[in-house]
C-alpha cells in the first residue's frame, strides 16, 4: 500500500467534502493567470478581486454585464451567484465565525464631483458590501491622499500607498471602486524563534539562497502527497478553526509551473478534502519565514481570463450612472496591492483593489513522522476551510537574505 493510499484509507478529512464552486473556478483561474505573468514571488487576494469586480458587474448592463457574468461566475445563474457570494461574505465576516482570527473586508465608492453615481447602484453596493460612498476632485493631489489614507486605515497600515497622485491626475477617473482586505491569525501549532535557523532555499535555476527556516514537529498539521508533490494544511487558531494555510511543495525545485497547470476547481476540491486527519501523524515541518509586498495592474491578466470588452471605450455601465449619449464608460485600470508576512507566531496579510472607471474617451495600461521541508519554490493559499475559497494565494520562488 502506498503512503498516499494509506493516508486516504486510514484518516478522515477534517472538514466535510465540498464540491467545486463557481467561486473556486474564478479564484484558481486568477491565480494561474497571475502566475503565468509573474516571474517571481507574488501574493494575490482572489477574495478582494472578485468582490471588486462583482461590484463593477452590478454597474454594468447588456453585453458588458454578460461578459462579467461569464468570467466571474461561468455558466452559473449570475443573479443567484452574486447573491450567494454576498451571503457567503456576510457569513465569512461575521464575528462569531472568526473568533481567534481577524478578517475584514471594507468597500467604498468614490465618484468625481462632476459625476453622479446612480442611486440604485449606491444602494445595492451598500446592501451587498455595506459600502460607503463619497465624492472627490480627481484632478487634485488631495484625491490620492484620501484614497491612500482610506486603504492605510483598512489594512492596518500594511498598504501605505494605493495610488500615486500623478496616476489619477493624468487621466482622472469618473468613478473609483475600492476595497481592502485584512487578515491576521496565529498558528494553531506555532513555530518558535529559537528553532528558526539559517539554511539554503533551492531555486528553480539550481542556485541557492540563504533563508531563515522555521521548524516544528507537530501532529496538528494535515498532510497530503500527490503526483510529484506533497502538501501540508496548517490551521490557524480559532473557534471554530475556520482558516488554514495550505502549502504545496513540488518534488523538483523547477516543478512549480507543472503543479500550477494542474490547479483547477476540480483538483482543488479533491485535494483539500483529502488531507490526513490531525492528531494521527507527526509532521516534521520546515518552512521559510517570508514577507511579500506586491502590486500590479490586473487588466492584462483579466483580458487573458476573457474579460476584455470592459476595458474598451463605449461600454454599457448605465446601471452605475454612465450615459450612452456621452460615450458610456470603461475600466482603465484594476490596481491590486498586497502584503503577506509569514512568521513563527502566525500570518498577517492585506490587499487593496481599485477599479478605475473612465467616461467615454480612450484608455491610457510512531506516529508516522513525515518530513516536509519547504526549501524550494512552492505554492500557498490561505483558505476558508468550510468551502475551500481562497482568501490569499501565491507562490514563493526566491528568498533574499533578510
């Protein structure tokens, strides 16, 4: 009997099986598309991006809305999918569902003082996300300061700058849709600083970098081995323990692209329901301490995923307040800034997503012990253990000397 089949037959998953969802489909399509366009470390918040784009979807109509529905929710009935997503968010963010961990999602709508947002759009955004609304003069530097202060406040200072004043002033948006995600949690089984030692991290090109490697032996960690990789499930402290970090390590240092190619909603549902039960094996775990600050404009990635018409002039965003006789509207940028810190005590993560909307014009760009040593490129995801949705996800391909 193979090691994998032994674990599958003897141990039961710690959570009930959950079928793939339309949300998983978007989450993992986004992760794969970002990975293909990134040459190094990245952290993305599928939760934040989907919430921001769903807000834009609610302001779209006609063919523009249909394209949003297809990319975000596939063949699902979009109105039901949007409502289900909003309901899931409310449950996810309810205080009694996240005791022991901090997870917040804040949303705001900012309209230029010369543009009138549709009242129904504002009401729907408040109903779905408790979004606040305000007006700014995007032709002034003060607008960027207001946006950055809002993001700084809702990410506990981890994202100090969301947008530069020159960016807004050079092509002032009519509307800016903004959200911020903040996550902080302690490991259920923590590492200790005295066990952290310098050691080599093997790069895909065969070279090595020195990293600070944390280590612990614990029976509170789930384990899974697949074709050419092994993985651990590291729960965060909480009652119930809703959140965990899943970390997947390809056997070969250059195996991360091949692993990511197999990452989809079906495989994700299968894997996350197949981790060994905790308290039945000891895991000798080595994991690097790492911190990532990352930012990008997601427009090229979203085009690759099939959302293209929304970035061309003349789109139907009439439900948001853009008028067809004035050239309609389009999305000029989807800015995404993230922060992730993985250390001995736990994890802190933050993300902010800004969707810039422009009116008319043209766009600007003995227990059994298993040793798991993450000393080469790997994929990670912070997930909602109840249904497998990704809160943050990314890859680590290199580690500079801290």
